[in-house]
């Protein structure tokens, strides 16, 4: 009788558009351009539409807004109103993620 090895469950990886770091999908926040052209923050990661991922730290959000990384990733113009919404959401996030040693 042969023993079966337990397979590790596949964890989807995504890349932050600001810092270009690959992280598990669940550790990132998704921004979506819907079919109607609206740009929204999708905390669940399940809405349909073109998505861009950002780390859960303020530094990445500010960098993405400054360099228009979100606009490029979504292939859509990001209005001033949406930028303001993104900035407000960024202000609720921690400045940076805790390091592994903490």
C-alpha cells in the first residue's frame, strides 16, 4: 500500500501595482473597474470587472495614486472624485505592514 502525500492547498498570488510585491490574494485589496466604468474598492475580491491590487498599507496607496498606477492597471481614467475616495480609504490603513519579526 502506498502512502499519499498531502498536497498543500494552492494559494493564489497577486502583485501590488505600487510596490510590485507578490502576496497572497487575500492579503491585498482589489480596486475594480466595473462594466459600467465605475471604479470601486472591492474588499471581498469577488466583483466582476478589471481589477488592480494594492497592499493593505498606506504607503502603497499613496504611491499608486501619485504615479497613476491604478489608472494604468485598470486601463481607465481615474477621476478626481475617485482619487479622493481612494485617498480617504488609504487614510484608514496603517502606514506600513508589520515585519515578520514583530
